[in-house]
C-alpha cells in the first residue's frame, strides 16, 4: 500500500520562520517516515495562488502579515 505525501503550506512574511518550520517538518518526516512535501509562501496573495493550483493537506499560517492576513 502506497501512501500519499502530505502537502503542507507554510505561510509567513518572515523568512526565518519559514526556514524554522520547514526544518521542523523535515525532522518530523525523517523521524516518522511520513513523506512531507513542504511548500512556502511569503504573502497572503502568494498563498492563495498556491492553494488555487494545488490544495494542501495543511496550512501553517502567520495570522499577522502585511497586506493580507
């Protein structure tokens, strides 16, 4: 039985937070054997464009961002 990779979108205007969260997700994937495909967006507009083309399984979202929260 093959399992689908988990698609997780990380949305934050701070690049350090994106790097941290993607590193945490990579560590979780390595420890659990779960295939995680992490994609990042630096703005609300960029996140919406990603979601329109490929709906992720989970979104980790910074709720206070410039422009669009």
